[in-house]
C-alpha cells in the first residue's frame, strides 16, 4: 500500500529537513541561530503537512495541509537564501537544500492543482 512517503514532494521535503538538521548540528553559530531555528521549524512543517494532508485525503482538509506545506516551503526557501547570502552555512550544503526546497514548492503546487479540481 502506498503511503505519504511515496510522494516525491514528501521525499524532497524530507531531504531538506535532513540537510537542515545537519546544518543545525554542525554549523550553528550565534549569528545564524535565529535563521537556523526558524528554518528547522518551516522545513519540518513542510514535511509534516504533506504527510498529514496525504493521510487525511479528504478534499478540503488535504488542500488545507497542502497550502500550509506550500507556505512553509516558500518560507524555507527564503531562509535558505538568507543563509547562503550571508554565508552562515556551507554554500554547497545550502544550495542542495535550496534546490530541494524549490522543487518542493513546485511539486506542492502541482498537488494543489491536481486536488483543487476534486472538490
């Protein structure tokens, strides 16, 4: 049986969380602390809302969670760009997370479009 982990959007969101955890564990500094803390929350929110929405799969509730996941993915992207712009974490690591976060945004929008027609 397929579950939420079969969704490409969830897989990419999980990849972002994994990188953010690595950044937090190995590259946290006081100047980066607020950004990394907020990034941890927003990236986790993305992953968890995709999971919860998929589990519910009732039209309005699924769309609600996908909307939250999309907003959190946008927030994560903004925060990753801040880390990169201010060199608060290793560039290659942040760039990898940023690619995944942008893909999550696109995939989540695709899911929203798919399920908006199924009211």
